[in-house]
C-alpha cells in the first residue's frame, strides 16, 4: 500500500479475493483501522454540519447565548453518539443529513459498512475450521505466535506447519468468498 492511498480506498476498488487478503494481512488491527477512519470521517461530517448550520442561520461564527434553557454539551454528546451509531450501521441518509452532499462521503460510509461485514464473514469462516487449525491460524493472524512457535508447539516441522497454515488460509478464503457473495445475493461459481 502506498502512503497516499487509504486502506478504505484500496478496499473499495478491490475484488472480493483481494479484500479477503487485505483483511487477513491486517487481521490483528483491521477493526482498529476501520474505527480510526470512521472517527476521522465523523469529525469531518461534524465540522461540515456545524458550518452548514451556522451558514444557514447567517451566523458570523461568534456564539451568542440566546436562552438559558439550552444544553449545548448534552446536545453535542447525543449528536456524537447518534452519528457514530448511524455511521457504523451504514445509515447514509441520517449520517449525511446537514452535511455537504459529497459522493466521497457516501462511498466511504458504504465501504466501511462492507469492511465490517466482510470481516465478520471471515471470522465466521475461521470458526468453521477444526479446533487445532483454527487456534493455530488465529495465533498467526493475531500475531500471538510465528510459524516457528506454532511448529514447535505442535511438534511438527516448520515446512509442514507452513503448509498446514496455507491450507487453513485457503479454506478460510473459499468459505469467506461464499459467505460474502451469499450476503450480497451473488450466485457462487463452482470453479472457485
């Protein structure tokens, strides 16, 4: 990945197989990457909404107390929580209400929702493995162990362990493709 491109843009442009590889490559911190990007997007949207609201009122940017009954801190907290929920659930209409109608925002929201769903499908695919291969693969993906340590723990050679992990990854990829495409309503081709 180049420094200029975000993982979200790369993910949006990738095919299903490439997306699965991206998730597996960044498995240990994939959800954190999504959360960080969502936080940046949330902050951008909040600023746009605030600017648009002020511009709509003809506000020069200087806050004037208009009544003693408002709770701006409480309102802001409630709006922040609601925006976070809408963003995570992919509720584009609610997220975009009051913000600039930017197609990039819509694409990012849809991609983030897809990233979370695809990650969930990969978790489901991993869970279909037998207990020992599942535990080994999880340890590798989460960075808990390297191949040498897994080989040592299972009393098998490095190459045998590497092949076993490769087979497990292959099974996960195939099952994840099926789950992802089924969720999207895409017919699954038998050659995969």
